[in-house]
């Protein structure tokens, strides 16, 4: 099983290193910044308006 962990405290890293020493886990340091979720940008959009009927009264309601 592979699990990506974001270590926020130094003692958490020492706990993981202890688990690695007894053979419970294998640790590999990787750079996951390239895989970070990026904001989507759109150059074009298509909306299906089939069956849509514009209602001016409804549009003018506030």
C-alpha cells in the first residue's frame, strides 16, 4: 500500500523513522509539488440550451 503523508511536526518524522528501522515501513522522499491540484482554466465553454425558453418577466424579477 502507498500512502502520501504531509509531515507537520518533527516528532512525527522521528516516529516514522523508528518504524522504518524495525522494518514496518519503507520511506521514500519524493517531490509531489508537480502533482498538486491545479486550478482549471477554460478557453471555451459550451452550454446545451436545447429546450430552453427565455422568460423576460422572470429575468427582470429581483
